C-alpha cells in the first residue's frame, strides 16, 4: 500500500517497463542481430535487465575496492607485528560499527527520496548534518567508556587520544558511507567506483608511511586520514553537482514524517546486524587475544566480500521493485536469489577449499590459525543469500517485524554461539557460530516461503 509521497504501483511499473525495454530486453534488439552478446539479450531475468545490471555494477565496485583492500591487509600483516594488526583491526571495526549506528540508515532514505525531490541539495545536506552530529556524539560516548569495553585500545593509544580519535573518526566515516548513497541517488554511480579505488590506494600509501615512521596505531590512523581526504573531495563535488541537478520528472514530497516512516524498524535491525559483522572482533579479542583477533579480522575481511555481493544485488532489487505489486516483488526477489547464488556459491566453495593457501599470503601464523575458520565463514555466505534476500524483500514491503527481527535474531545467535564455542573449541567457534546462525535462518525462511506459497488453483 502506497504511503503519502509515494508513486502509485501503476506509475512505477510503467516507468520500469520502459527502462527494461531500453536497457536490455528482447525488444531492444528485435532482430537478434547480435549487437549485444547473447548473455546480454533476453528478458527481465537476463544479466542485462536493469535490476541485475545495476546490481552487478555495485558488485563490481565493491569487488575492486575489496581486492585493493585485501592488498592493504596483506601489507599490514607483513609490515606490522600480529598483535599490532589485531588492535588496529579491532579499532577500525569499532569505527565501522559506530558509524553504522550513526548514519541512521539515512543512506537508504537518500536513495529513495533524492531522485524525486525538488530540493535534493537541502535533503542531502540535512541527512549529512544529522549523521555528522550524531556520529560525534556516538564517538564521544564510545571513547569515554573505552576503558571498560576496549581496554586494549586505551593501552595502545592512551585514553584522551582515543577519545579524540573516535570523536573525529565516527562522523567522518558516517559521511563516507552516506556519500556513496548520495552519488548513487544523483545517478553518478561510476564515481562510487572511482572514489572507492582512490580511497583504497591512498590507504596503502599512508600504511607504508606509517610503517616507516613506526606508528603503532598507524594502520587505523592512516585509514582515518585517507577517509577524511576523500570525504572532503566528494562533498565538495556533491555541493556543485546538486546545484546543477535537473528537476525530477516525477516530484514526491520528502517530509520529516516521510523519512521517519521510511526508516522505521530498518535502523534498529541494521544496528543489530552491524553489531555482529563489525562489533564481533571486540568480543573475539576479549575471548582470545590480539593475535586471535588479527586472524579473525583477516578471515572476516575476506568472507565479507561474499556478503557484499548479496547486499549489492539487494540494493538493486529494492530500486527496481519499489512500488510494484506483490507478484512483481516476488519475481524480483527470486531473480535476485538466482543471480546472487550464481556469484556467491562458486566463490564460497573456492574460499573454503583454498582457505589455507589464501591465508598463507598473510603469513604462516594466519594460515595455521585461521584455515578452518575461513572455510566455515565462507560457507556461511551461501545461506546468507537466502536470509539477505528476505531482508531486502521486507524493506520493499515495509514488513517491520522482518526488517528488525531477522537481523536481530541472526546477530544474537552469532554472539551467543561465539560466547559458548570459542572458550570450548577455540577461534574456529566463531566460524561455527556464523555458519550455524545463517543456516538456521535460511532454513526457517525457506520453510516459511514453502508454507506461504499459494496453491496452483489459487494462482490460476
């Protein structure tokens, strides 16, 4: 059901249909002349269909930046002691977690409302202002209490310096997250790739400089400096681009009530999910030691690339199915499942089979301590395809119970499994916790879909 300020399903379906014909449906190449390769022709389930094409572009952007990011951590493992890598990895994970709590899912609001706003500049500026202000508060609270929940970080940097670090780092990273959504919303998607590559290369340069200067906190400090520089450049570009942004063809209001209704339970669910994906290293370092946190941090960084594939495809699904009827949403989700599994399944199997060899690039200690862990984490990305598509479908449908309940339940299961298994079987317990939580979630979702599937007679 459309809420105030939303386009009707008929209008959005019509617009989407026209786009699909233009972007890659069979009608775009009526004679089958071969102007496009065979994989690029066909209907809405082809890779050339707008939903899958856009999702693949986002996957490519994430993959390129992740590949360069992997080089970053290989160099970090070679240039710094294992314990130093562990502390810095935990510090960066905390920044990402806190920024996830600070951006309030405003990035999703930018994607939804900027393309149809008559004042996109004001909307973007307002979202950035809220994110920056709240980020500074969250960073201050974390820094003040770091002696309780992050004593290793305090011991490395000192309490006053750590407070200052997080007061600056959290809002800067929040802006870094929001600017990708802003660029996408004003249809500058290629710049997302350029920005992420520039950021990754700059991090590597600053990493090498930090190792030469012998800075124990240089990995995290260099990353913050690179983030701040990229944010300044991109925000300056956005301020100019938004002033020249043409008026939208279809205008829809974006009041505070509209934004609040859009965000809803999605923010709470996202915080729960980010607690597991980026907050878990703090628990791992408490249950093991900095060396164990380093092994888990590297293994998770590799695995998270597979998780990002599902997330990128989900963003495209939301864009191209918003406003559609129930059948259209189901078709979009099924298409997402098929295409995402096509990418994730072989990647997960390769990571699992070659985990020891892959981790040996970082050093012998990582391969010996994390091969089984990486294999389990990689396999968890397979059921995540199912749970991730269910979450994105819930965002399209505005099913708040699923938006919050699914990521919250999965994250709680991961934390509980880690607390129980790591003291009993060691670091591999984190991998079993992820694999078990994702498998159970996917099984419940598949059973629910099976039960809710309408009978053939009802659909005829």
